[in-house]
C-alpha cells in the first residue's frame, strides 16, 4: 500500500501574467499548506489553467515568484519541480499501453524495469485498473482513461498533484463516483493537491480550501463552509450555491434595507444609496402576502422532487424561494416572502464589496 | 507553447535539488539549437551559399586555369548579352521588328498594367505592396512586349517565352484535365480505387523514362501509331522539324506526368467536402454538375490555387523532357531556360550559364510571388 | 408549379428523361455513366499505353523494333531477352563472383562513405556490371539521402512547430554581407576558400555577440518556416555550378556522399513543409505531460511525437525516396562514373552512334520503374486516407 507522505507547501507570490496586452492573472498570491487539497474555482477564462501551468512550469509568469516546498522554482524547468499533472484531456499516449503509460514517468527517470513494474502494478491497483494494463487508451472508457491518468500522475509520488478539470469529460454519475475516489486517494496519500474546476459542487465537496478566481483576481480563499456562509463579496456570493443567491436592489439607510414596497431591518449600520441585499433561496419562505418582508407575484413554480422552487417577481428583481414540495400556487398570484434575519448579506452595488 | 525552457538559465539550479549538469542535460538545454541547426546549416551551405556564389559567376568571365578557376569581373556583361547582345535571339527571340498586332497588344497590356497600378494606388496600398506591384507589372509588360514582338509579329521566340509557355499552357491544361478527372473519380463509380491508383502512377515515373517513352510511342516510322501517321500522310514528317508540334509534344509528355499530381490532390480535396452539404443539395434536386459548381468548387478553391502554385514552381524547372524528347530543337524552339543554361555550361560559358540561371530564378520568384500574393492569399483570406 | 413537374410514376417519363435522370439520389444517370466511364477508360489507356510500350520494347530485339510497330507479344512478335543479355550476360563483369566481392566492399564502404572524404572509400570493383552498379548506386544514394533528409527535416519541422525562435534580423543581414564578402574575396582576390570561410564565420560570431543585442527587429518561426519551404522555388540550375565547384574543391565530385547531401537539401523543403503540418496538429498536452514527467526534448520527439506521426512520416519518406530515385539533373552534373545512378545509365543508351538502342534502354527503364510503381501504390494508399492533405490546405 501507498503510505501517506507528508506534503509540501506551495506559495504563489504576486504572480502576474499577460499574454501580449491581455492581463490574465493579477497579483495572485496564495499559500497552500502541506497536504492540502486546494481547489481553484472560477468561470471559464478566469485564468485558472494559466495559474496551474505557471506552477507546473509550462508557462512563465510575467512577474512574481512560485515556491514549492519553500524553494523558488520560478525559473526552473518543469521536470525539476517534482509536480505531476492530470490534464483535462488526460493526455494519455495513444501508442503506449496502459502499463507503458503509467510507467512512462519512471522510465524517463531510468527506474529499473523490475522496480517500475511493481510501482505500476501498485498504482494501477490503487485506482482499480489492474486488469486493463495491456490495453491501449483507445480501448478504454472515459472513466477508465481518467483512472489511468491518475495512476500515471501518482506513480512517481510527486510532491504536488496538479489537476486541470480532470472530471469534466465524464458523465454526471461517473463524476460523482470519481469525486469520492479522488478525495479518498488524496487523503490517503497526503500529497498537496491543486485542483482546477469551474464546477462549484466539485469545489465544495473536494476541497479543504477553495480559491475563487475571477478575471485573474483572487476573490476569496477559504474553506467551503466559510465561502458559502460568509462570502467576501457579491461575486462569490452569486457564484457559489445552486440555485444562486437572490439579490434585491435597493438602498441601505440606517440599519434598514429599503426597496420598493419593502423594508428589512439589518444588523449592519451605515447608509449606501445603491445597495444589494442577498439572501439564499433556502433562507426564504413563502407566506401570505400581508405577512412577509418582501411582496411579489409568482412568476414560475418548479417541482424539483424533495422541494419546490418558486420564482417570485418583485420590482425589477426575481427571487427564488425553496418551498416545501407540497407548495401550490398559480402563476400571477400575489405572495409574500419572509427571510431569516441573520442570514442576510448586504453588498455595495457599486463595488460589490460586502457591507458588514 | 511558450515553455519555461526558454527562460531557463544555467546557474539557476535550485538549491536542494542535487543536480550536476551531465552532457545529456547540456544537450537538452541546447536542444532548440540542435533540432534546427542541421537543416539550417545544410540549406545555408548547399542552397543559400551557392545562390550567392552564382552571382560571382554571373558577373564574371570565368576561365579554367592550372590553379583552378579564374574570375574576371565584367559587371553585367553576361546579363546584357542575353538582352541586347549576341545571345539576344536565343534568350528573348527576334525582337527587332515589331508588327502592328504585336504593337497594339503590347500597348494594350501596358495600359492595363498602368490602370491596375493606378487602381491599387487609389485603394491605398502600402509602399511595400506598391513596390511589389510595380515589379509584377513591369515583368508583365515586358513579357507582353516580347510576345507582341515575336509571336504576334511572326518572329521566333526565345527560351524565356518557351519556359513561360510550358508553365502557363502546361499548368492550365493540367489543372483543367486533372480536376475533371478528380471530379469524375469522386462520383459514384465502380472501380474507383483502381482508377485512383492507376492515374497516380505517372507522377512517380522518372521524367527521363517519360521522355523516352513518349519519344518512342510517338515515333513516326516505328511507333505504335505508325499506321495512323501513314493514313494521314505524315510518314515523312518528324516532330523535330516543326517548332509548334515539338512544343506540344513536350507539353504532352509533361502533362502525362503531372496531371496525376493535380488529380490526386484535387480528389483528396473533393473528398473532404462535407457529405451533408452535398446530400442537402441532392435532396434539393441539383445535378452533379450543379453541385460541383455551387457547393463543392467554392470549398476547394483554396486547395486549387495552392496546387497550381506548387505545380508552377516545379514547372519552371522543366529540363528533362525537352532535353530528351527534342534536345531543345528544332533550333531552340523547345529549349527551356534550364536547358539553355545547361547548354551554355556544356559550352564552357559559365558566366552566361549562371546569368541565365539567375534570370530564371528572378522570373520564377516574380511570377510565383505575384501569383501567391494576388491569387492564393486572396482565396485563403476569403475562406477565413 | 405545373403538375408535370412532378411525375412519380416511372412509366410516365419519356425515354429522354429517363436517360438523363439519375435513378436515385447519389447515383448517376445512364448518359452520365456512359460519358464518365468512356472518359475514365480513355484516360486509363492513355496512362497505361506508354508504360506498356516500354515494357514490351524491353523484350523485343533489334529487328522487332526497327521493322515497324509490333503490338502484342507472342502474336505480333516473339519476345526474347536480347535486351537483357546485353546488360547481364554480354557484360563481361556481370558475374556472381564480382558482385559478391562488391558486397564485401559495400560493407566496408557503407561506413566509409559517411566519413568520406575523411576516410577514403575503397575503390569498388574497377569493372563491375554496369546495371548492377547503377542500381546499387541509386539504391544507396536514394535511401541514404532520404534518411538524412527526413531525419533533419522532421527535427527542424518539429522544432519550428513547438519552440519559439527569434533570430535577429540584423544578424541575418550581417551573415549575408559576410558571405558575400567571403565569396568575393575567394573568387577575385584568390584567397583560399577555407581561410576566407573561417574568417567570415569567426567574424560573424564575433559581430553577432557584440552587436546582436542592439538589433531590435527579429524574425519569427513563421519566417523561418517560409524561408525553408521557399527554397523549393530555387531552380537547381542556379546552385548547380557553384555546387560543382564546391564539390570539386573538397573532393566530393562523383561520390555517393556528394549526391546524398545535395539530394537531401533539394528535398528538405518538402519534408519540412509536410512534417510541420503533422507536428503542429498533434495535441500539445501529450508533450507537456511528458515534459512534466522529466522527458528531454529529444526524448519527447523520439518517444511521443514520432510514433504518433508514423503514417505521415511513412508517406513523406516514401515520397522523398521516389523523388531521389528519379533525380536526374544533379546526377548529370555531379557524377561521372563511380556514382552514376540509374537515370544516367538510361540516358547513356542515347549516346551511341547507332542511334538509340531502344530495347536496351527500355530494359533499364523497366528496372527503374518497377520499384517506383510498387512504392507509388503504397503511397497512394496513404494519400487516399488523407495523410498528406493537411499541408496543401495551407
Ligand atoms: N497561450 C495563450 N495566448 C494568449 N492568450 C491566452 C493563452 N492562454 C490563455 N489565454 C487567455 O488567458 C485567459 C485565461 O485562460 P485560462 O487560464 O485557460 O482560463 P481558464 O482555465 O480559467 O478557463 C483566457 O482569456 C485565454 O484566452
Ligand atoms: Mg482551463
């Protein structure tokens, strides 16, 4: 069995990257603890892959430093960084068998054949593909290819794992399954892992900590729970959660959020002319029109299964409420929404910053 | 694509990575050089250097001596000899007396060229573009004048026009026939793969063999067509006595060899046209010809112009066929510029030989670059 | 729309309509079929006939050629091996013993010719079967030149597809100027070529080091690629006289090595052009992954890239081999006796006073074209699979 190794820390120190005039990463600084599973989360084009490739040495940063295990590796060739990477397309060599693919990192390191075979077998059995060793990648299913890529990444026990959307080519069911396996494997090996994805569920379920990137700027770096319950800004608040957090446009006046036909008192102080109130669908409830904090009319009703999503139109905003599965209401009906007071977030509409 | 290799400097080896540079590491660090150096070196030594060296030959009177070659610098004498001196008839043809048709033709071409230049100037061409256009236009007008003064005035022409004749007439003919054959073979036809293989073979047969084979096949007295020649009363005639017959004779051999090239490329291009486009048109009731004109052709134009360019580049080098089939005769009627240069070399006139070779290079570059800039690039741009 | 436009019942259609209308979508009408097949068959005859004529002529004797056209063997004329006898049994040196000794010499020389002119090549059998000599020369030169050309060409093509080069424009200008100066010094001032070349080279590296960083404008990979491919435009006749002189001064005239080098250079543009396209279309993650795993550039090229481009590599190799096999102009200039190739041997049959000995010549041509036809059929397989098409699409 592969025993747990102690991971190494990884630091980004003020990494900047531009492709010509296009700024892709701006002053990215983050510290990854030894053995941590860090997920880089962001929309497509936000610079996640670029950050990962800079860490791997496949791309050079315009400025800033990268440290692996406390060592400055900014100008070091990829092969001396002791990292291994799982690509979105898996990058399996089509002309090599599974065993040759997994053994390739050892072969280029001139590990003796006998030793290599043992390592390959062990890695293969870790991801449960030991019966596929003689096949070629084209004879494998998507999930099996994924496992081969994982085995190839871990066979030489790198100090850091890099994964670039490794699950995005799998179907939904397999993805859920592989997620669990990945998480288990990472905690067994204890290798520092940096994982790139645009899928928030993957991020929330896998990560020790999540780093959210948007347009090359780090928005928040925290545990999944903190990110969900205490978003640093409007972007993070809306990016995380499904369905996304509701927003209501209005103004903040003396500890009360005011919008057309509604007023909610809040624990925050100060006054902002253009503010945004955020509340998650599960922190809302549908009530009679006269009772709720916010009033509106039903726009759509969707039965999901264990609950019903009710979309309510209020002023210019649409709010989604998670109601019980027994809820029934006609479209166009007037309705009230009550919110849980201490689960409300207020943001400055101009900057998106959280108002506390 | 940018990889860290490029910024990797010796001496930045990380502390803690025990790492001594072995020769393999050194080799890897310089791999970018090693990958490209052999090709660049070979081209520099055996293509670029000789091209420059050729200038010295072209600008000198060269004599053999006991110690090797003796060069005497004579400025552009060798070139001038081709244009106005003793070699003029050989290279350009007899241009002294220009007939009325010839004059009109040359004038018309001159006006057309000037009009084209004026128009592109008005359209705001850059000065680089303008220079290129002036060169193309000058070449065009010069060739038009030659054509007017020789062919259209009833005078013999020289190796320059013969070469252009092979290039322009040969390429056009080969392109049309090759594309037509490719079109036929892209139709639902039994035995497709047989025709494909068969039609491809002539391209790969040595030009020498092609030359001799055609010389034999079209032999008037002993060739397989002898009964036919007898029947039409040509038994005492010979290819080598009629300038035009001899030229077409060469074109015939050249076409036999090169139509397969056009054929194979155009066929492959035809087969990459998406099937659903064609099927949609079939459902709409279009005929094969209509489908070709409306759907297929527009999609293969970029390949077509590229293939013509490649064919043109090779066509300028034509030498084996006229050398074998007619030895350049009758007179100089079928002599291409390469053959002209070769004959001069054999006559130990290395200066003139190099000069003619250089003129061929200039002709090739101007014609091919013009075609590339005004036709190929235009088509490629249209696609994108 | 009138109702005559749609008539679904076959019987209602006139004969003319039925002749010109395809019976089903994706099929051809009867008339189109007749036209298409006649054209194809006509062209097939046109293609085959000259080859057929060469082959039967190789089995004719002088009488059968000179007494007018005979078309069909065994019917019109009795085929015999006269033409071949001239080459084999009438050639006094065409015995098995001599050829066997020649093979031993080959084993030695195949090492030596790579190193020639440093290691001198042993003279082969002074008088050897001419046909054998030409054939083996063609084979050795063709294969070696192809190997050299494909190796060097695909390495350069790969590098141009994956590594950024930025040669300074100024350095290129310096190089050109120095080359010209060297040429002028050698030819007009009579300075020995090795001396002026060494000085020019040293000066170039000195100047490039000293001033290189001051040159701003630089060229890109695209420029280098274009430069390499555009060498194909260069008519061979332009370089052939200087190359002849160069070869003469270093003793490469009429050697295998000389022809190998010049053939390789002549076909380098084609190899670079075709291979670049294959390399550029490979997914780059494979190489990046190997790079992370610690593979060297050359290791990546050898272990990952070349195996993946095998069909393209094979097709390119085959094409280059055929071109080398058929090459005539360089061989005429640069080989006189020892290194003569098949095409020269063919042309030599033209030189006699008795006119062309067609039957003898055809025998040589047949020997020459049989390997080519086999290679062409294999190459055609690749092309019909679309292997070489990417490059043309530009
Ligand atoms: N090699 C490159 N050249 C130019 N722009 C690039 C290159 N690689 C990435 N980019 C740009 O950088 C931005 C971030 O890309 P990437 O890191 O791949 O995003 P993500 O992985 O988050 O989807 C994108 O806008 C992309 O267009
Ligand atoms: Mg990405």
